[in-house]
C-alpha cells in the first residue's frame, strides 16, 4: 500500500506571486512511497523541491574560432575535471590532452601523437581524474589507459583490450576504481554483443567484469540486407523506447526502460525504484518525416530497394533518453522536449547523399537526489551537446557546446533557478 508524503519546505527556495507581494511557501513535491517486493519505490506525483524551472548559466568558456592554437579544438572526445578545478580536454584531431586552469586559461599539453610512453594514438570518450589528481586517458589504438601526473608527466600505462572505440565515459567510483567498457565476447555477432565494464583498481590492477542488468527488452529496429548476402545494417526506430543503463559513483548500476518513467537503482541490499508522473511529448510530423527520410537514405546504401520494414515511428517520444550520474551522486535524466524547426543552410536537395537536418530537440534534464527526491528540471542552452558525456557535480555542469559555425567549446555552467 502506498503512503503519501509532501516534502517539507527547503530553505532558500520560494515561489513569488505575480502580484500583491506575497511569497507563498514552496511545500515541495508530492510523492508516494511503496514497496515492490524488497524494493522501495519513490514516485513523484507532482511538484519539485526547487518549485520553479531551472536553467544552466555559463560561467567559463574554453575554445575559440581562430587565434591561439591551444584554444582551438578539432574534435573534442572527452572532458575531465580535477579536484582542484583543473579542466582536461582530449582532442581527437591531434590527438592530444590539454589542461586548463579553473578559469579557462591554457596550462599545458600532455602527450602527443604516437605509440611511445605518454603518447596517444586514438583516444576515445574515456577520461577520468582520480582524487589524487592523476589523469587517465583511454586509448584503444594503443590498447591501454595512459596515466599522467598532475604535472603532466607520463607515469605508466594500464593494458586494456584494443580495437573497441566508444564514446562512453571512463567511469570512476568513490573509491577511485575506474570502469572501462569491453566486449565480453569479441567473437560474437554484432547482434549478440554483450558489453561489460572491467573494474580497475587505483593501482592499475584489473578486477571483475561487471555486466549491466538487462530486462529482456528489445529495441525496436529496422534491417537492411546486402543483395549479395555479404552484410546487413540495423537501425533503431527513431523516438522508440530503449533500455538505458549507467554506473553510479556508488559502484552500482542504474537501469530503466523508457516505455515509462521508471528506473531502478540496483544498490546491493538497498534497491530503489524512482518514478515520476510526466506529460508525454508528441513527435511532430516534421520530426517524423525527417528521421524516416534519414533512416531510409542510410539503409538504401546497403539495400538499394529498401522500404520500411519495422515498427512505425511512435507518435510520442520516450519517457527519457538517457540516464547519467553526477560525481556527487545526483542522477540526471535526459527528458523529451518539443522539437524545434530551423533552417539547414548546408542542405542541398540536389545532392543525392544529402540529408536535411532542420529539426532539433532542446536538451533538458530531470535531476534527482540519490534517495529519489525530485529536485526539478533543468533546461540546457542552445548549442549544449550531450556528447561527449557532460560532467555533473552539485550545481556545476561541464559540457561541450557547438555554435552555428561548428566551433566547439568546453563550458562550465551553474544551475540557476528562474524565480519571477
């Protein structure tokens, strides 16, 4: 049987009335608590702790269109932040690793292209900074994790299985163990791939391989086959639900299927399910048409006469499209927003390989405490990119942005509440 609870007023958070000068108290979200077997369920029925919308306000920006080469990024693969605020950026175009002061001034470049000590061949999305300031860069091209001192000196390398590049972050838990993705069975067919996480101790000693929990949900997809039978292409159905999994700094998995707003914190001995009542967001006709065109164009590169052969594109967007965990333990859930139509200046309808890109979806997150308390929704500004993986820590967010000219910048934001 569910119990009802209205969370108490949080100091410093108030709602202001539009007139009359009154300042009514924000009484917090209305939540229900129940049990599903041995698992606690926290469901937000309405409201939030913040009580008002929130947005990300830029405080520091690193990156330029032209000028000093140290501030020009070709392809940012990953970002990291040290305990002292030093910002690290892996640029895959070098490739190199650059460090910047907390206020955005260039400090030094670590490593250089190559295969020798301290050198980088093809780093991917894996970058982490340990509590003692050591910097770890995953480099599948050299089949290793390169370890640097805060001074920039190359310390050592930790061997990993090469040949598997991924945009996924290099996870770090509260004990400074790091977790890197690996194909559990590298010889399996792509449809049967199982991706796990190898735990590596702070001294570089490899440990267990963790396999994320699976619910059995199968992502809706379409397929195309080469007429000669030599290959096949598989593409997810746009806006279809998916299974989302991430690793929390507590060392446990967070997992959910976005058919509903519900995900589980699989904490050993203390599991928790977080739910929220949310209004569905429709897929516009323009978004649906553009994505169907994009998928069809892609599949016809494999099967020239290909026609849609899977589930239709849904009329509503999934309940969420990603789950991320902050260094402080907060949980950031990317939630759907209405599509926005703009002009694609680069699209040439006469180019048979061109695909229009007129519709975008603003980035927004729901933010929860680790105990399931719903803090509220945060809207990211235009240009905010969910890739590479942003870093979250309390009210601070570090992320890559791209402007209309394609210039990449690494920006530090803070959460600001939109009080009237």
